[in-house]
């Protein structure tokens, strides 16, 4: 990608660089947003082992971290009100352990919600949100029933002596609670089953000297057996066979169907959920809106659930949402999902269409939905075929070109329920504790807290 192309994408961002006498913090925030976007775009499109491109990514990353460090004292001053919450923590020190769930996107709430519901009555559970995304994430958490006094910005959260800190990813801003040298138990719970996630962790975190943040977690919650490759390489870390708590409702058939009210689905027609990934090798980059157009030619309702990364201002595919909204005006069978958690929409579907190399295929099969995968050989050339993503092909229909999609959808929609159930049962092997992962996670958290209390005596 040419640098001019990168710059042009930011001219259409939702939060453009201020142009009318911005203050110094505004200027720094604008630069930080530009650099954050550049890092994401470079990693998405310049996915290369060549030294020049890797060096370019690293330069943008380092500059981005530098901007975060400069903004840190600014955020402390802007959010001085958070100190009242910290004082309240100290006054209520006998009201249970201090737990922190770091939430960098709305998508992560679905991972934490089952644990939060179980732990909030016994412990003091707080959500840490990045100060530069404070407004929208705070509003979102309040809408989910999280009390305002349990939401804390990332700058002041850095100084809290947490008993346990949890994240689903590696914080990309500096400094975070993860960077603080303390006795806090730091838990990584991950947010997907796929090999791509594992290889990113392995390559960018474990092997690369500049990406060792993942090693700062002293406990790792494994979603399934595919994580064993990391466990074998790093026995000094505590690895726990937990599973994926947010999928318990899919395993148990207890999904919340309230999102149905988002859509005026046409009765008597099947509903297809299209959940594309943001990876540069996959369908939105390959076909653009061609998949959506092909699905609309079928007599079906079509719900498009975009990957949350695509919604990031400056992402190469950020234009897709606006284009879909325009298409909606001319088609009453097209719907755009609002929530960032894809698992909310699978129960509404009669079939799911997604890309190879994503967790969506596993989740849709677990939900008991016939699934069509948009095959991409380049993905397997990069990540290999000795992984769950290749095995899941046997439990789905796969298409190599758009003209194959209508027939694949017909086969999927007419699939016998016995075959759907067989595929669902087969997919369970990729997850620990299917249907009871929340109980396993809560039990492990309680054990970690108990061990911490004994060590503190």
C-alpha cells in the first residue's frame, strides 16, 4: 500500500484531525489516532516478513506508544474525578477482592459479562476503559447495567493495587495496568479459537523481543486444545483449561433473542447472517460487497455483522458500513447488526456465511447453524492446514468463487437436523468445558484469589 493511500483513508475518519486552532492535548490525540490507525492498516495490508515493512510497522508502533506516554499526565488531569472512586475503594477494603476487567472495545464485554454476573456480588469488579475512548465505552457499559462508580479510566487505574487483572488481548496503549510491576495476578483469557490469534501471540509476543507483553500475564485461560502449542513452549506460565465462557449460552441453548427487535425480518423467508472478518486476505477485500449482493439475490433476509475492527475510523474497510447503510435504503431484506458480539445474531439465522480463519465458523456450528465458508487458499498458504480452521471445513459448505454461493446456500438451508446436530457435536472438541466454561473460570479465579490471600499473610 502506498503512503498516500494510508493518508487518504484518514481524511474520511469519524474523528478527523482538528483544523481550527486545536489545543495541545487535541493535537496529541489527533496524532495518536493517526498513528494507531497507521499501525492497524500497516499490519492488515503489509503483512510481510520483509524487513522494510516490519520496520515501518515498528516505527509507527513506537511513535504511537510515545504519544500515549506523553498523553498520560494529560489524562490524569482530565479525569481527576476518578480519584474519588479510588478513595472509595480503600474505604471499602473489606468488601471483597479488587478485580479489574480491561475493556478496549465493546466487543470484549461479551467475554467478561458471564464472569461479571457471577463475581459482582462477592467482589468489587471494575471495568477499565482507555481514556481516549472513555465517552462511548462508558455509555455502552452504563447501558449494560454496570454502575458508574465501577467504571474507571486507564490512567488512574494504573495506580490501583488490583488483586486480579484480566484482559482478552494485549493492551496497545502505554502505560496500562499490565505494565505496572506489582503482585497483581494478571490473567489473559483470549477472545477466539483461531490459529491466526495463536500465531500472532506466538510470533509477536513470545518470540519477538519487542512484543513480550503477553509474558507479563502470569496466568493464561486456554479456550481449547489448540492453545497447547503455547503451553508447551512456556511452562513457566500457569495455563488453565477453561473454555470460552461467552459461548456457554450457545452450548446450552439459552441465548438472549432480544436483538431480534433490531430488525423487521420478513416472515416466510430464511434468514442468513453474513459475518466477514477484517483480514486483508478474506472476502470483503476480495469481493467487496459482492457477497452481500449475491445473498440478496436469494429470497432471504440478510443480516450483515461486520467485524468490530472494521468499525475503527481509518480502517481500510471503514467505508463498508456507510455503503451497506446506503444499500439498506433500497432493500428491505438487508439489515446491519448494531452489536459487536456476533454470537447474539447466530440464533436468529437459518444459515451463516463467514470467512475461513475466523472464530465465527466454530461459533455458528456450535449454535447449530448450517455454515458456508468463503474459502481462500492464500490464508492456508500463510497459516498452514494443520490447524482447527482447516478441520472445520469438513463441518461446513465451502465455496471458492461467488457463483458457487447460491447452490451452497441451498444445500445448507436444506440440511437435515440430524446432520446439523452431528456437526455441532463434532465442533465441541475444540473447546474445554463446553457449556460450563463460566463455572470453570469463576472457580479458577476464586482459587487464584485464595492463593493470593494466603501469600499476603
